[in-house]
């Protein structure tokens, strides 16, 4: 079962402030732990939402808008993609993730299971 641990972006991150070296080292240790356990599929941090582009479809036509955007609540800052045996195992890994926000902000991860292609084939 593949799960994505979605890291919510902090205000510091969205304002272009890089994490302190201690947090970076903690994140690297966690990444290495996931790799050693054989569950890490991919991990990445995302550039600020202000540097992104949104494509909205209206009546079948794409509308392209470059950031920054007025509304950026609950923006994704990065993700960990893991492959585990159960949701319980995914939750245990997520609970061990480093706190990825700075300046005393609360950190938040969202854990989402990925659909596998055979699930769509079985449903059809």
C-alpha cells in the first residue's frame, strides 16, 4: 500500500525562509531511516506557491494563471511517498516525521493512500 504524507507549508516556507540546519539534518535522518526500512519511494520539498502556476479548466478550455495567489491556505510544502503493509504502519511512520515548521508554528501532515491501477481495473 502506498501512502503520501503531505507536508503542509509553513508561513516561513512560503515567505522564502529556508529551514534551520538542525531541522534539515533531522529530516535527512528520517529520510535515511525510511530508506533503511525499505519503505521510502520518494520524497521532495516543493518551491513556494508564489512560484507556481495553476491551470483551471472552464467549459473545456484551460486557463493558466501564474502565482502568487491571494489564497494560499493549506498549501503543500512537500511530501514523503512510502510503501507499507497497512494504514497502521503508515500512521506510525507519519507520527515519527520531523516537525517541519519553524517559528513555533504547529506542523501538519496529511496521510493519503494512493489508488493502485488494478483498483480501477477491478471496478470497471
